[in-house]
């Protein structure tokens, strides 16, 4: 994202640098009053320096003051225009764009720049600080929450639309829990798709984790209930409940998710969204939150998201923390979300826009 913004700022600077004459293709001539030789001084006979011809200068983006330089108001307006275009092209939600623009104007208008700090660096530093503040939310200490939860087990419900990698995410979550020293069982609640049940059985075999299932077309709430009962009987720490991928506009499937919540009363409900879906993931999360209530987000395919806008906007718009991110297909390609990691990625030099 920063690479795209920097390129746009520099293009704007280059355009401002062009003179009207150069822009029209006409020849720029030195004024006739400028001497072209070094005449002798009448008094001393010593050659005097000629008057300096005007030379093209870069756009004046600073105003000078006694305490140092500050950005001109017109410069900040231009930067904000470019910023809005780049952010919207990078899938950043409008509300998040407005927050970044507001912070940038507040931070830079009339502020003096330290010696050696140019406009580009000042803008980048401000945007990094603003993005980090937008990403930081009170998060959930899952290991502590699991240990403290009574009655056992700690149940997590996963919801989301089709094609987001939700079933694979459930398996990755089970692998992460095992690495933290917790036992788990998976409830194959996507009973509408036989492939989902088979997919979980394969993951369960690889991970050495039990998958509770019923035949295709069974009541998903009954599957979840069986998994919770099994966990209680066996002293298993966590139940992970997969659900059918459903569009947030499908009332029947949303009602089914509500039924699962009533039956198993999950300690945590997680929305799984595809980072590549841009602003759609924000609307999906918002409507799922309205329908069933969500406690946090997991963003998948973040390794393939070169724009980063969805990740930046998701937690700011929904007011929910990003708990984990998916960065590949392997079980290890799943990690707790780190705001500093995303900020570094968004503002890395040379990063893809």
C-alpha cells in the first residue's frame, strides 16, 4: 500500500514541477536581460559574476518558519486526495480512509518538521501510527480463557460464507491448540456438504484429533451437541464446531446458526473471512454479527492479499479483534494476529500495492 501511495505522491510532485511552457512543448528561453558573459567591473577591471538564470525548482511543499519547516496546507490537501484514491484502490473501507485522512491532517497541519525529516517520511510515520491505532483492539487471551472456563469444555463456533477456507481453518485451529498443550474435538457441522465431512476426517486423521459426525443431511445442532457431550465424557478441553458456509442473506441457514448457538452456548463465536474479498468481508462480518453475534475475526489467504485493505479495515469497522490470520495451506501457516506485523507489511518499501 505504501509503495502505491509513494509512487502517486512522486508523480504528483513531478507534475507540479513541470512549467507551463514545458508542458505545451514550446522552447524555454533564458530572459534576454541575463548577461551571457562576465563583463569587467568599471572600477577594478575584475570580472563580475553574471546574474543567475532561473532554474526549474521542485514544488515548494514547505513553508519556512523560525522554528523549522512545516508542510503547506495546499500540500496536505494534495496528499489527502492522493491518499484517498490509493486507499480505496487498496480495498480500505471508506470509514477507515476517513480516519486515516483525519489523523494525517491533524498530525501534519502547521506542525514543524525536525531537521532531516522530509515530507514523505513525515507522512509515512503518521500513517503507520494511525494504522496501528486502528488495528489494536482488546484481544482474547485464549489459553487463559480455556483454562478458566467452567463448565468444560470451551466451545468455539465458526461461521462465515462459502469459499473462505473455514473448514481448513478449523483444522489449523486444532493444530494450534495442540501446540499450546490443549486437547480438542471437531464437530463436523457442515452436514449439507459430504465433502466437508470427508475433508475434516482427513484433517483429523493427520492431526490425531477426533471428528464427531453424523450422516449427510443430519441436524448440525445435534452434531455439535454430541461433540460437547463427548468432550465432557473424555475430559477434552476444546470443542471446535464447523458450520456450513452460508451467505449472510440466507435466512434459513442463519437461523440454523442461531439454533447451534442455543444448543451448545459457545464461549467464542468466530467469523472466518477471506482477505481477498476486499470490502465484502466487512459487510459479511457486520451482518453475521447482527444475526448471531461474533466475538472475533480470522482472516484467511492473507499471504495472497497484496493490497491489505481488508485486514486494515476489518477490525476498525466491526470493532472486533482479529484473532488469527491464515498465511498458507499448511497447519503451521496459521498464527495469532500481530498488528505490528501487518503495519510493517503495509508500509514496507517496495511492497506490492
